[in-house]
């Protein structure tokens, strides 16, 4: 890396002692680029073996990469921590202004350790770190906290405000952290880790500039990447309709989970399609910093006041494919207004939309099958499409007025282990499922992915692009998924928006890295990706992850997909092979033998 680059500076903050220090860690950035690679190394260094995710010992690590602030769509921040939902590796990515604010504040990584006795928020402004009493903010929702901190933290500079709502305060294991109102560290419970530390918010402000090695090479490569980004049809799709564009094609394909995945195709949900939402509700589009695409779609929901004629309030509510699936189709909600109002509630209380939808879908089916009764739900009649009841239940997940809601707040894996209904409890590696029932690759990809996310390796793409046309044995499928996941470690270390993966191909990355002082060819990049992936699995195995204990929900085998060859023995054989691959029992170079078959690409998905 460049000698004069602040990227190597790692800020360590201790909330117990209210102290901080800065260390130069060029060694880490030289070895792992940044982002996920550096965060995984720091997690291994700072997270004690077997630590309770909600104890002061659990570190929160934020990391960015060498392209942050320099190139279009290098706009994400990686957060790494031990997840209170899965009890294992927690990794979540967020856009907004977070990454560029960190870069301009002069840090490549920030580690937050310890816990405060009282609620506080911290503000990081260049080399200054301040600890503020946040007692008056504790109990407030996301929107109010953002508004108040914006008022307090006025001044020059590029700023981000990461904060939690009541979900994080109440330690909902899938509570999120919100930045800039519509972007989130959504998955795996970072909000609960904030809450356990009495940390209401982190404000980062920066003003410094970013060095480049060669200005003319920078200008030339920047222009090319910008042009490629704005002329790409995939990016046009994200700009026009946002990720909601995927609702219709996934339904047509038969891969859209509906009513707790009791089916995967139903034309009654057409009002939730990207086309219909844009036609009837689109209020504005937004973009993360340094993104010319602007995929963030915000609905304007206009409602009359009950007691005054001709007076209306307008709520601005973001919508994306994943929340539409989880809080819409998965709950049988066909009315856009119902979906938007539930989404608005989930935003305000600060819990992950995907986990919330899957948890509520399981609870609805459990109530239907009388595994639970209205004694558990406190009289709330959860039924498909009943969005008013779901809003009440989401509030109860946060407030936890009885044992049942306390258990729902720990995730569907936990709740179903107590009340039954495991066959239709849709979690993978204890993380609630994403919105793809496209075939075996989607589900296997989430099972073996380091963070049990569809973004780990995009199995949905292999289903649609490859498995629809030709059969693939379980080992070949694992090879293809791992190869994609290795490359995504590089994208996550740089830290690029995955929507730009078709723009930042390996040869492009090789060409632009020298601008930031790095020199790696395609082969070296792929090898580095493999090493970062191995580091994540080292942590997972250290913390007790077991391939043998992965549960395969029966529901995914019962609801047909367009791909027929899809049985539990097939998935178990794949898992056994994946275990051998990541534990080093098999020479991983063998994995490259299926290079041609790899469905590396976009498919219909986010
Ligand atoms: S494409 Fe969307 S998520 Fe990605 S950087 Fe742009 S606005 Fe953010």
C-alpha cells in the first residue's frame, strides 16, 4: 500500500475505560487489502475464544478498503463481530456514507471493545474521539435518534451516523444498525451487540484527502469504470426499479417464497412488484456515496389524518426485494400499503426485516397448526395477510412482554426448538433464510456460506443459469459455490458493492489496484480470496461450527422448485465434501476443475 495512506491506521476504542488509541497496521492491509480480510484478522486477534456475543469481550470491527472513496461503488463498510443470533461469525455490509466518512476520518479500521455502564454515543472526528452521555436518547427509535444527533453534531466534514433503535437496546438477536436512515448493517444482530455495550450510536466525521500513486492512471481507470457502471444494463435495472425488479421474474420462475414457503409462485402478489410499486408509490431514489447507480427506492405513502378532512401525512419508506419477500410475500401480504406500514415499523424499531419476516411466518404457521395459541401471542391473531397484527407482533418482539416474544426475539431456530415446527422453521446455520427458493444451489450456498447469506456465493445464480440446463453433482456444485465465495472475499475486502461485480472483474481489479499502491495479479487475488475465506472458517470452527449439525428444513424439500434433483442425501453429500474442502482435508486446487461450470454472474437476484 502507499506509505502516506491513512488506510493503515486502526482506531481502537474502549467503552469501559472511555479511552482510545491508534495503531499503524500496514502489515494487515498489505496482507489482506482491507475490508473483510482485515476485519477477519482483527476478529481473530481480538475476540476471545468462546466469548458470549453479548458480553463486553465481543469486539465490533468496522473496516473499509483501498478503493473506498476513490472509485465508483466502492461504497461499503464491513462490520465483523461474533453474532448473537448464530453464536458464530457475524459479518454485515452497509453502504450510505459510512465507508467514505471512515476513509476521510483517516482510518482503515475501527475496533470497539468493552461496554459502558450508561448509554452513550461516540463521535469520531479525525483524530478526536468523544464519549457522550446518551441517556436521553435511550428508548428512542431510529428516526428520532438520527434527527437529534444531526442537530447536535453540526459542522464541516463528511459524516455518517450509525445508530440502533429499541430492537438493539432490547437485545433482539437480529437487531440491526441503521446508517443514513435507509441503509443498514442488517443481518446477524450487530444492533444487539451495540445494545449490550450501551452504545446508542457512532458518529464518524472526516475531512482528509486520499492519496493515489499515479493521477493520470487514476483518471483513466476511473472514467472507464464509471462509464462501464452507468452503461451496464444490470445497473440500469437497479436504477429504474431497484432490487424490487426481481419480484416478478422470481415469481414467474417459481422461486419466490410465499406464506412461509408453502408455495413459491402466486400471481396475487403482483401489486408488490417493482413495476407496480414504482408506478404507485415511488417518491424518490437515493444512492450511497460515490455511486452513480442509485438503487435505493423510497416509497411515499400518503395517508389521511383520521379526524381532519383534506389533511395528509406522507411517510417515506424504503423498499427492496428482500424486505418485500420477508415482510410481504412470506407473510401473505398482498396490499402494498400493508407491506409498507410493516416495513416502516421494522425500520423504526431497528430489527432485521428478513429475520423478522421469517420469524413471524413461522409463528403464523405454528398458530395455524396449534403448536402455539393466543395465550402465547397475547391475543394477537397472526394470519396470512393480516399486516396490522404483524405490526403489533413486531413491536412485541422488541418489548418482549412474555416468554413467547422473548423467544421469538432469539430467532426462529431457537423458537422452533422450544415450540416445535422445526420442519417449517426456515433458518440455515441459525440465520433466517433469504428470498430465493430457486433450487439446491441457493439453499446449499446459504448453508455453507461463511455468514449463511445469499450474498456469500450467489447460489441462486447457479440454479437459474446452470442447473436449469444441466445436472451437477454435489461436489461440482460445492466447487462452484466456493470458487465464487473466494472471489467475493476480494470484493468484500476492497469493499465494493456486490451489484458492481460485473464491472469489477478480476482483470479490472488487477489494473486499478496499483493506483492505491497494491500490486496483485488475478492468480494472486484468487489465492488471497481463498486465504481470507479460510480465515473466516478458522474462526467459525474455533467457535464450534459443525457441518454435521447443520439443520436442513424439510419445507425446502417439500415445496417444488424448477430444479428436480433436490434431496436431503444430495445436500448431505455436498455438506460432507464442503467440510473436507474448508478444513483442508482435500487439495483445494481440485476445486478449480469445474471452472467452466461456475455460474459466476448475476441471475435474478439482489
Ligand atoms: S448500487 Fe445501490 S447499494 Fe450499491 S452502492 Fe449504489 S446505491 Fe448503494
